[in-house]
C-alpha cells in the first residue's frame, strides 16, 4: 500500500511540475489587445473605494464583471 501511495504522489508531483513548466513562458508575457483599458489604465483598480465601485456601479468598468475586476483589483 505504501509503495502505491508513493508512486501516486510522485506522479502527481511530476504532473504539477510539468504543468508549471508549460506555463513559464506565459508568465513573462505582456498585455494584449484591450487589456490596457482593463488593468493598467483602470484607476478603479488602484483604490479601496474602487472595490466598492466595481460591485455597485456597473458603469465604472468597461464591462460589468465584478468578480473578474475584483481579482484584478487584488493583483
């Protein structure tokens, strides 16, 4: 039983490492298309009041996706 558990743990760890290695090039990529309007140029994402505006004022962001913009606000 222990050797089976060790083998599964090894394979799970290997899968995680391969997945992370596949995403390394994407981590160094920049913004594309309209992303500049959504993140760097969006002043709502830079203040505590902006978080409330994301949820309570739909016209504050280019599109009303409060969960998405809240995650941008956290980053």
